[in-house]
C-alpha cells in the first residue's frame, strides 16, 4: 500500500483518508433497498458512532452510497445535549472528525446546530426534552444510544412527527441493545433494516489491553453478550420484575407526595471488590401509589462519601427520614450519618429474611400497578429484571434493589394490616 501511495499528492492522500466507503466494514455502510429505518445494534467500541457520523456526512453532502442528492435538514438526538455534542459531533468518531478541512461544517454551539457550505443543517436534540422536537421538521435523523434515552417513547414519537421533508425521510439508530419495548418494536418493524456489529469486529482500532480485559471478564456472560456482541437480552423468566411491567407504569413527573424517604444499603467496605452502596429515593402519594424518584447508587464509596450523598438527597427531595440497613455496619451506619448531620432522622432496619423473600411483596405492589418510576432508571431496572431465585445472574449483590425494597417497605408495608406482608 505504501508503494502505491508514493506518487500521491498531499491533497490526494487526504481525499483517500476521508473516503469512508474505501475503509468501512460492510456492516458500517448503509444497506441497499427502499428502507425507512436502519438500526445498527452493536457492542461497545464496535464503530457505531463512526458509521452514524459518516452517514450524516454522506446525507448532508449528497454522496453515494448514502444518497443521490444532499438533504436539507437533519436531526441529531442523543441521551443528553452533552452526549450529542461530546460524542456525535465533537467526539473522536463524531461528525466533525470525519470531514476533511475543506468540507467540514461549522458547529454553532449556542444554536446547537451544524451548518454545511451547501446549506444543509443538522440540529441537536436531547431525549430529556421530547417537546423540543415539536415544530422542527427534517429529511433524516440520527438517533444515538436509543436504549439510554430518559424519555424514549415520547422522544421517538415526537421525532416521527418531524420527519416530513423530502420524498422519503429516513433515519438511523445506533445503540448498544437493552431489552425495552421501543427497541423490540423497531426490530420487528418491516421497514427496519437491522445491522449487527460486535466489539471484536473493530478490534484493529481498540486497545489490546481493553480487549483482553473485557474478553476475560465478560465473554459469555449476559452482560458480555449485550455489551460486546450487541445481542438483545430479554428478561429472565424467573425474575420477580418484567421490563414491560415497569415501563408501562413509568411517569414523567410525580404528583404531590405525602412522604418521601431516602433508603440506603451501605457496603461493608470501600475497596475495589466491595459492593456498591444502594441509594434510592421514593415517595408516597395520597392515593397510596408510590413513586421512585431517583437511583443514586454509588460504587466503591467510602462511608463518609455515601453518608454525605444520602444526607444531600434527604435535603434535595425534602425527605422525612433516611432508612438505613444496619446488618453490615451496625451502629456505625447511623453514627456516620449523624456525624454528617445530627438533625436528620434515621431509621435503622435489619434484614432477618433472605433477599428474595423480602423482595416478593414489593414485586407484588408493582404487579398491582401501585409503583411508578419517574423517568427511566436503567441501572435499577436492569437489576430488578435480572433478579431471580438465585439472585443476579452476575452473582453480585443487588444493592439498588435492596435500597428500593427498604424504601418501599417503609412507605407502604409498615402500614399494611396483613402481618404476612408487614413482617419482612
């Protein structure tokens, strides 16, 4: 190859460097046919972002094999505005990086839009604000990491109403999969072309140390199949929770609440292999429904750190008290919390039954439609839907679940007259 390039000028070298169809893998190039949605489902580092950025570039400049002529308006949607900016636009594989300097669009941060010399415009949107998609209209759209979107259904719906320019509006979705109704529907849609890519397919562009680590630690596991192979992993059949059940009861905002508690499931220690510190905020409405307001679980947190975090949540959400499990740390748990703020009321709780038995009555409340998550809480939901008779499939401690169980038990089960439910 070096011999072949010797007679090339600098300009020709640069042109070749930015000729994506020359370098791309087959799964990174748009499929043939009269499709409406191209869904790239892949593992971490599989090259999904690069494929998305190149597709946007090709559509904006009217390059083949992307399209026959340039499009005028493009929507860019990510989990947050920061993700759109830092990953989709300014990232190492983002839109700006895949353009040669002679064709690069201007990034107007204050207006949150990219402008090409030919007049094409790409506008940035966040899944945290679905209503921002009301009004604008587009020829095409690139949606990145769909499975991390906070208000996925609402944002997706608003986007569909905006795709009304051109003869045949198209859209690209790039995501690492997670079992969620929206993704499952898109996969089944006859207008969708599904492309799968794995982390290992992009090994030439990834650190050898990273590849060795993830293969050793995650290969073959449920998490590895999802995060490395880009497989959609459905809920466990023996799980106490199901995703469609949780997402069906999800709300955008909680009503006026009578009581709010912060529940904490502290770890024994704070070394690298220690459990996380479960931190969940929940509230009870006058009609008897409970709302999960936040999951702020911390990894490998020292006692003073998780105590300060719990106290901060207490004040932020104007909670009535902190509910803390003391099986692991005994009086130390309440003592540390009181050292941070002696005025905060702390209720110490102690588990005298197994996690599954304690979780069952809480899962029953979900089945009865009494528990609502305020927005998406993906890490908590993943843990709930992966919890069966033998615990989590990873073998790790379900710290988020434990904190949620303590919060809802304090809000709802202690006032239940049924002793079989009350005595957890």
